[in-house]
């Protein structure tokens, strides 16, 4: 081998070595690199797997290779285990919990299989909670490791509208879904409680054919494709009417008003073609959607792109007929229930229509007005109750802040009293006496409200009644008294509200939850009597009526005025401030002027019907109702018996004001409250006309003028006042502490005087019966005694002395005679009248007329008679003794006019007492 070859071989060898060394080095690096790359690929795979979710990864074709690669099998296995773990809670409990939830929130036809209800009309009357959910199909969580099925249901009526979006391929599934839902709803409630409207942009007929039998019962209306505006107008009108009629302020929806539902639901189904509606329709539909739920309007919008600003549930149906809905979210695939059997649907609808017709033609009774459960409603926001029915639907009357007062008109015999009974019964059954108080006054000759107070035949009474006035037709003052009472109560409530820094009763009730703040409904039947004359009573009544009508609404005080003929009531129509407040108008057949001028609905009204209008009588507010018989036996009387039985044990009986009754002195609270005392005694002269039934009082102070005169020709009337006065004085003195001189100067009065003496003796007092023979001596003796005390510098304390004199004027001739000191009896009487009161000597005298009083006393002496009660004397005769308002007084049987110069600016009417057994 040459040296050259040798070197080459060595070089090559060295290179070989180098290459081997380099190769070895490079081989190491590449292995390292491969390992690193594998690790990184595994990490990235895991990130992808978990980031997008195992399910999506499993379905992703781009990842198919990676998923099959054994390199990643560990990561895949770990992610699958974790997924099962994550779903464990859901898989074990979720579907079952959902099933239970749907079961409880969607009772009966709302979720049960159709076999158990389809074809049987529903019974729910809306007073029970309405199902919150309605079943549409079965759902499954696509990604769950073990796909378990659960029922899917959506909220409807009162809770949410429904939007269904389908494709051309799935439209028939959408129609099936809508039909199923409508059948569930229609079959849950009593026929008539749900009305369906259908509008289809593409078809006059054709959509939802299975429901057509409902048309004949008026439960399905199919609208012309070209007339969507008519349907939308109808729905808008309905919302407005419900808002003014049934939704008294604060009632959030029709479901709150009056227990049993008073308004049917209206379900409007609109089928579109996936193109937007015209702009104006779009806007109107949005308005209906916004305000409809509270008014009982449910929109089912199919394939109309629209956004609405109110709760709405969306079901989206894919071309493969699977659906998703907003209720369950994007991960749940819903298999919608198949349509109910073709033949069964029209049969079921026919059954509903038949039942509805049967209900409509059936005469509704008083019992139908009553709720299933008594006394469940709250009057915080107002009161509402059905008063009758129209086509089987209840027609309510609502009184609240927005419809504060009601005016009822109807000629005699048209059923006004019956209407009032129906209304009062329906209200009293819903609201407990703690929620509602009734003040009932009847100016009719009859005694229509008497039955609400305890009577001899029927001792039960209506627990809500706080006052019942009957036979008040001649006492218009009682109307004034009631209005004055309401006005005072209104002020009391306003003050309480102010203290709590609120303005309305509803807020006051919230602020003062333990307070007793019921709504007050005051009914005045034949109220026009109050305004019958041009006199101070009418003036006062008008002023008070205006006060209560304007300000009662926010204090929960509501007036219901009824009359045979309201057309001529000046106080009413002449004062817009009054009648504008009477937004509820109820017109019975042939009534005039109760409704607005152009609204003649009452003329056509059949017997026993009423137009109920909550919009001040304008035509669109008309609702016609047939009023059931509420007067027959077993109606209002039976309800009253039941309510009476349930009354709270400490509830007082209503005050009964019976104009034909004579108040008994002995039982009068004001009389029983009298006790001996050191102060000035008070005489009770009769009962004034007020809500409390209080007595007319005169305080016998030790000042001039504290004598009392009775003026009139009838001894019995005079005696009722004088004896009542004397007996009330007797209660205020210990026996023997006062002297009573009882003098009869006319024969008619003798028995009354004798009886008074006996009654005074019976209670331990000294009473001296005197007559014409003794009168001169009595007057002289008394006058001399008084004069003596006046000159005496240190007189003994005076002994109270009451001279009860019947027929003072009869002694005039006798008293005109002068005695040895040249002083006449008339002068002595004057001394007694003038100076007696300061020395506790008071005259309670009867003069048989104003002229006789004037004749028997010198002119200045009239001033010494500070208080008087006049009976059969015309007002103008009394003008010399009292203020100008006496002029309007015309005497009436068993009523006196009372005036106390020290206390009154105007006289008051009094009812004389029954002071004990007749003589
Ligand atoms: N809805 C009704 N269904 C059956 N009978 C009725 C109905 N309404 C009233 N009646 C009967 O008609 C008669 C007259 O009714 P109601 O006394 O209510 O009339 P009114 O308008 O108050 O008459 P008036 O002013 O003369 O008393 C009564 O006998 C009553 O029972």
C-alpha cells in the first residue's frame, strides 16, 4: 500500500469515525426531539379535547385521525372518565327532578297523556292556581354520557307568550305543537274561559282545522288574512277595557280580581311566513305583547320574526323536526309530542263547544256569583266581584282607586234592589269584614236593607254591615250624617296616611299592617231624596258628597248611589266635580241618563239585565249582564246566615237607624254613661240624627240663659223631651242632692207629670208634684229665694232645683196678678229664668206655641231661654228664637227641631225619646 493510499485510508477512517460520531450525536438529538414533539402533541390534544368538549371533539371529522391514534388514547380515556364524572349528578337526578317539577307545575291536561283527558271538557274555573307549565315534548341532553329523557314544558297563560320558529320542512310540526298546546289549555279550563283567535297570513281556512267545532260556541274566531289590524285592534281594546274595568289599580292582572276568574283568556295564534309584518302591525303586536299578559292575552306567534319586550318562550324546530327551546337551552334536543289523534281532536272540541253552549244557556244563579272559598280576597288595591253573567261569563263590578264610585239607575221594579243584593252578597262572600265594611242607607219607603241588620224574625246580620239605615225617607238629615261620618273617616285616614308619609290606603296598609283599614262601601238607595228640597240639608249634602266623591278614592271610601231617576238630580249633574268621580255606571232596563248621552244600551235591555260600565258610561265600556235573582229565599239570606256564623266573635252588631223607631232613653249609651259628678249637669233632649245615635245635649252651666223650653201643641211630645231631661238630671245627682218640682198646668200633661214624679221617686229623688194651685207660690218662693241669695254676701252653696213645668203659658193669667209687694208672678218667673241658673235653679218648661211663650214673657226674657226644642211649629215662626236656617224647617211627625244658642250655629233635628212605659 502506498503511503498515499495509507493516508487516504486513514483520512477516510477518520471521517468515518467523525461521521459515526456525528451520526451518533445527531441520532440522540432527533430521538430527544421526537419524544418532546410527542409530549407536546398529547398536551395540545388534551387542550383541544377539553376546550371544545369531548362531545364536539368526538364529532369533529378533522380530529378523527387523532382520536384513533394510540398515542392519545390515554388522554381520551381520561377526558371520557372526567365527563362521566361531571355528568354524574345530572345523570343520576336531573331528568327525574325535571319530571317531578313538570308534574307539579303542569297538572292534569297541562302535561298528562291525552288519553286521560282529551274529549272531557275541563272544570278549572281559574280560582285555583293556573298551571305554570304546559308540556310540549321530551328532551334529552345531547352530550350527556347516558342520554336520559325528561318532559319538556313551557310557561304560557299569564306568564309568557310563545314564539315558534320553523322551516319550510318543519312547519307542519309547528302546527301540531300549537294544536296540542291549545287543546291542553282548552281542556284544562271550564269551556268559555279560553277564547282562541287564529290568523294565518297565507290562508283563510286551513290552519288548525281540528279546532273548528269551537267556532259555533264562539270559542274560536278565524280572522281574515288581510285584516290583521282588526284582530290587533280587538286585542288592544280588550286590554284597555280590562285595565279600566277589572284591573283596579294594584291588581296585577285579571287573575287577582275576585277569586273566580272574571275575564276569559284570549289566545291569539298568528301564523306568518317568516317575513316581517308591516311596520304598523309589528308595533301594535309589540304593544299587545307588552300589555297583554296581565289582561289575559296570550300570543302564539308562529314564523313571524319579531322581538317583544315581555316574557316570551321560543321553540325552534329544525328541518329534521327536532326542536330546541329557550326554556331548556341549546344543549337539549326536544322531540315534540306527536299530534293528538286526528279523529279525537274535533270530537274533543265539539264536546267543549257543547258544554259551553249548555253553560251559556243555563240560567246563572246567585250561588254562581259566590267564590269557592269565602273571605279569601284582599281589598288592599280595591274590591271586585261578579254581579251577573253574560253568555256564561261573569261580569264584575270593581271599586278601587281608578273606579272609585258607582251610580246605579233604574225605574221602580227594574231590579235595583235585587242588583244591590247581588253585588253586596258577591262582595261580602269574597272579602272578610276586616277587608270590607258596608254602610247601607235606604231612602225608600220599604225596608230593603233591614235584612242586613238583626231583626225580630231573623236575628242574623251581615257581619260587614256597620250601619243600616231604614225608613229614613223623611229624615234626609240621616244622609247628611252618613256623608259627614264618611268625610270624617276620610280625614282620619288621610291623617294616618300622612303620619306614615304615604298618600293612599293601599300604602297605608303596607306601612301599618296591623291597623284596621278596610275599604268602605257606602250604599245609598234612592239617594235623590237627600237633594229633594232647596234647603240647608241639600246644601250640606251636596258639599259633603263632593268632598267624599273627590277624595274618598285614595282613602278606600267608595260610594254606590242608586236612584229610580237620576236625570233630575241637580246636585249630581250640576256639579262636574261630583259626577265625574262616578266612573262606574250601572243601568237597569229603561233607566235614563246613567250612561253617556249617546249610549242608549239601557233602552233595549231585557228584563233582569244590567249594563255594567266602568268607563263613565261611554258605549265601548258597556258590558251586559244577566243579574240572578238575589232576593228569593235561600239566596242572600242563606249567605248572610253562613257569614254570620263565621263572624269574628268580638264583632259588634251594626248600628241600626230605623226612622220608624222611637229611641229608648234607658238603653241609650249617652244616658247610661251619666253619673253623679260635681260638674255642670247635662240634659238629654232626644236623639240627634247621626251615625253614632248620640243624644242632643244641653249643659246646664251656672250662667244666664241655661233654661230649656219645649214648644209645640202636643203634650206627649213635650213630655218626651221634659221627662227625658229630668231623668237624665236625676242620674247626675245622688238621691236627695237635688230638688225636682214637677208642675202640670194643663190637663193633658197631668199623667206625664205624675209618671215623671214616680220615676224620680223610684230612683230615690225628692220630686214634688204641683199644679195650677201651687204654681204662684212655687214661682214666688223660688224667686224670693234667689233674690235673697243675691243680696246675701255669704250664701250657702245652692241646692240644685229643677222646675219641670208643663204648659207654662196656661198659668199666665194667674201669674199676671200682683202680690202684696206689687210684684206679679210674671216678674217672679222672669227672676227665676234670669237669675236662677247662676244659683243652680233651672226651668225646663213647655209652652204650647211660640206666640204663647212670647205672651207669657216680656220680650227680653226670651234670651233667658238658651235652648229649645220645637215640634209642630213652622220655621218662620221660630225665627225670633233662632238663627236664619230655622226658616227651612217644616214640622214632621215625631221629629223636633233643637237649637242651643250657646252651642249651635244651626238647629238640629231630634227624635224624642221613649222615656218609659206609657202613662
Ligand atoms: N234578576 C232578577 N231575577 C228574578 N227576579 C228579579 C230580579 N230582579 C228583580 N226581581 C224581582 O222583581 C221585583 C222588583 O225588583 P226590585 O225590588 O229589585 O226592583 P227595584 O228596582 O228595587 O224596585 P223598587 O224601586 O220599586 O223597589 C222583585 O220582586 C224581585 O224579586
